[in-house]
C-alpha cells in the first residue's frame, strides 16, 4: 500500500510542477517584462492567464504536504528539521506572492500596482528556486532518516540543490512561456509571438541546464545519477525527445502540440527522479516502505485520493475548460481602467 | 554583568519553545480572522445573488458581485496564510508531526479535498459574472459554501483530536502502530468543537461584514445597496448568535467532563470543591488563592451540571502535578479570555435580540442611531470574541500538544533560529494585514465613486436589460 501512496505523492508533485510551476514561471516573465509601459501588454496576458487558476493550482502543494505528513511522518519531520531555511523562505515567499498578486489586481494606482507586481514577480522566482533546492537536498541524500536534522546549510547549499533550484526556475519559466503562447492567441495575438520567442529561449536554457546537470549529479548525487542512467533512463530519453520536439514545434509556430510535448518533457523528468530514487524516500537512508504510516492511515489517504478523483478532478477540469473557452474573463475590478491606469 | 546578559540573551534566543509557540499563535490568530470570511461570506453573497436574480433586484446583484470581488482578496490572503500553517506544522513542530502525523494528519487530507473544491469554485464564481448564464453562475457558488463548511469541520477535527486524542494504538516505545481513521476524525471532542467553530464563522463573518455597512449608514449612505448589505449580513450573525451560545454551553460541559484541568483553569478553581462560584475577572495567585473579581456564588457548579445544581463538584487545578497543568500565568490568560468570550458573546446576543424584536414587532430593522453604532463595532467585537475563545481552548490545553500524550516542549523543533523567523513572520503579516485592509477600503471607495453603475460594472454582461430597482424598503 505504501507503494500506491508513493505513486500518488509523485503524481501530486508532477501535477503541481506542471500547473503550479507554470504560475510561478509566469511570474518570472512578469519580472522580466520591463517597465510599466513596455511590460503592460505581456503583464495583462499573464494576469488573465493565471488569474482564475493559480489558487486551485496552488492547492496541489498542500496536497503534497498532507500526503507527506500523514503517510510518511518521520520523513516529513526529517525534511522540515533539516531544510528549515529554504522551507521558511518558500513559505514567506508564497504569502508575498499570493497576496501581492491579489492586491495588484485590486488596485488601480500605477505606483501600487508596480510595488505589488515587483513583490509578486520576485517571490515567483524565489519560491521555485527554494522548492528545487529542497528537492535537490532530498535527492542527493542530505536528509537523514529518523526524524533527525541534517546539516542546516549544506543540505540546501550544495551542487545538486543549486541545480534543482535553477532547473525549477527555468522549467517553470519554460512551461509558462509555452502556455502563454497559447493563451495569448486568445487574449492578445501579437503577444503570442512575444512569448514564443521567450519559450524558445527558455527551452534552450532548460536544455543547457539539463546537460550541465548530468555532470553535477554524477559528481554529487551518485545514487540518483545511477538510477537516472539505468532504470529511469527511458524517462530521461523521453523527456529529452519531447523537449526537442516541443522546441521544433515552437520554432515552427505550432503552440498546441508544443504545449503537450513540453508538459510531457517536464513530467517525465520528475517521474524519472522518482523512479531513480526508488525505493528510497530519503535516498540511501529511508525507504518508502520503512517510512510508511500504519495501514489505516494509508487507506484513509487513498480514500481521499479516490474522492479527489470524483470531486476535485471534475471541478479542476471544469475550471480549465471554462478558462480556456474565455468564460472567466476577469474580476472586473477596473471600474475606470482607461483613466486611472494612466 | 555583560556575561550574564549575553548568557541570558543566548538562552532566550536559543530556546525555540517560546518563539515557536509565539509564531504559531500569531499566524493562527491572523489566519482565523480570514476563516469566517472564507466560510460564510460566500453564503451571504449567494443570498444577495439569489435575491437579485429572483426578484430582479439590481442593487442586490451589484452587492453580490462586489462582495465576490472583496472575497477574491480575502480568499487569496487566507489561502496563502493557511499554506504557511501547513509549513509550520513541520517547521515548528517536527517531533509532533513525526510522532503523530499519521493520526493528526488525516483530517487535513480531507480538508485538502474541500479546500481544493473551494478554490476551484470560488475562481469560477468570481470570474464568471460576465460570461456564464445567471443561474448557472449562481449554482457555481453553492459548492464554495459546502466546501467551506466541511473544510472548517475537517480542520477543527484535527484540533479536536489534540484535545481528545483517539483512534490509534501505541507500541511499547510509544510509537503509533495502528490507526483507525474514523476514530481519529470523529474523536470525542470533534462534534461540539466543530459546530462551535463553524457557527463562529457565520457569526463573525456576519457581524464583520454588517459592521462595514452600519458604518456607511451612520455616514449617511442610506441607500438600498447599503441596506441590503447590512440586513443580509447582520441577519446571518444574529441567527448564529443564540445557536452559538447553546453549542458553547454544551461544549463547556464537555470540557468539564473530559478536560477537567482546562475547565478548572477556565473557572479559576484551585482546589476541588462543590458550590464553586463563577468568578468574573479576578486572577489566580502563585500561592493558589484567587483574588479580585466578582464571584457569583455557586454558578459555576450549577452551570457544570444543572441536575445536581450547586452541589456539583468541580475538579481543581491541584488534582494534577504542576507540570501537567497550565501555569498560573496561563491559567489567568485562559480565565480572562473565557470572560471576554462570554461577556462579548452576551453583548452580541443582546444586540441580536434588539434586531430580532424590531423585526418581529415593527417589521423593519431598528432605526436608532445607537443600534447602528453598536452594529458598527459588532464586527470587531465578534473577532475578539472568537480569538478569545480560541485562546481558551489552546492555552487551556497546556502544557499538552496532544492531551495526555505529548507536551509542547517535546514537540518543538531543534532549530534555534526560530526567533528570526518569528520576527520575519510578524513583519510580513503586519504588512499583508495592513495592505489587505487598505486595498479593501480602496476598492470600496472606488465602487462608491462609480455609484452610477456604468455598464461595465453591471453583472451578467452589458446586454442585460435595465432592471428597475426593487421596492423602496430602505430605511430613512
């Protein structure tokens, strides 16, 4: 049963990365969109693209936490004790990001919009970096078993963590750009080209980071590296092929196919991480089965997952379909947009 | 001198217990203000929305739409501050989560489910005003209300489990080896505690929203829009108040039977006795005597079990060793907060009676300026009442984090840097809190200047034909 819960956990990470990650990535493009005049149109697209969905996407993170602490409580204690600093930064960053995004939409004065926008954008980069660094710390075996604290600094400032952080930011930006190309076609067609160029650049960036990553992992996270180059190798290859395919489609301006391939590329590398780490939750010190909570708890978690399939997934699909059809246009906060935005 | 000072500083800053406790208390105290809005505001919005659609009431529709825009802000802040709590369970209390996560965590798995539903439908509802069909749009609001109800019940189930831990089997080392999820969720304390918090959410949400419109009316804005905003919200609060007092009474009796030490702290009972007075205010001294305050003879005994009246025996604090009961300071906090909760709750009840009497006998809300003044502060009072009640249950449980099983000091993180995160959190939350209020105020001002509802502002699209304003029921 612990295997089933582990699979659920991994799936939750994948879904969070693919949906929530892209919302963070949109913040990256918000950050780099330039001054208020130059950046207005891309920011508009970004706001309309993630506005209705980011909160729902964000809940996947809470799901990950809940599964972790109910099903693998001892590992959760180890992780939070060891990775106290990046987790705290991520938590504060999430507050700053969510609140600023909501505030920015609710005010009209340009000065405040800029301040909230800056807070939103900076924290959108900070949070995925921390998440990636946390993943790196876990994957490179720096979190000890037994509810013990590992090294409070080196556990997240180390080659694998830096790789994880940078890769998370880049992959999030990449996914976001690919989605934004698609969304921009509906909202502001000229912006599609704007984001397409950025998507191509981000794809190249992620590719380069991935290549560098091979060497980093070979030297710093041998268990993970061995896994990735053996049983998880098909997934790595799948990811690379899809990434290349998406790049080709982006260059040839076929955003719909590019979106699908980009999602598979990111998802398969995360699944690859899970497969490479198997059977360890904390590599080489704690396996999933050893960390697992009693059967009753696991059963309860699986029941919740089934209920989520029955209740949440249809709602989630409904939200996305309505959003994609343009039926959730705006909150309509701007009462006098043209005048006051000035 | 300097050496002692630096040693003292080192101890204060290194010991994570007070800092972790302060940070948890602070973030929860902040989050709990947003909870009522998340849970009950959607319900009030749907009342306005329903009225708007059913009776072609344009002011009600505009009200519903604006409320949903405010909700977008409070929900976002609530969502992220709630997320911080999920981080903090691990960051501040890793030993608690490591030992008890498999039991304590289960209600949160269900809460996640409901929170998810809430986040999805709140997005559809908030963003769907213009392009969805009116009644379809209305129905997308209903899951928000249900998810809010079941979500808050789930969270409180987890807290109730800390008061009445059950549904697990320990091995000889004290590790959880078996878990019965049903027993964990439906623990002994859960039904009453969940009811008490859920009703509190409606009570506080109602009074909080109503107080804004009462203030507006006092400033002379006596149009139908303000009237509806007040009546819908205040009615919700006024209906919730008497129910809340009944549930609170049952819960107090549950505490009397199941957490006698907490009850002794609430009622300020140092030694076991019968004919215990209900002491209003007053405090417990280090030597175990009670001084100050106004004792009402025998009332605490009588309330604890009316069937035995003043002869009811109330267990004293001294029945357990000092390290298993709240400290004198904590006891005084619990007792004071209890008095505040009951006192302010009674005031809110009287205000609700005033409102109800006026409706019953005059078929309208009270016209008195004093009523509106009282209503204008009812929101803040309701928040204080709720916070006080929450302090009673949390501080009254001390020194336990899991009643009878684990103490707070054994649950805390080993990280000595918690004092830094505490200050960071306080600064960030102060900023976010202030900004939330300013942003909400700014929105309301902007809505007001756009008083002659421009097309852009009309719900259900510009194509909607002009609906005549409803009958002029407004006061004044």
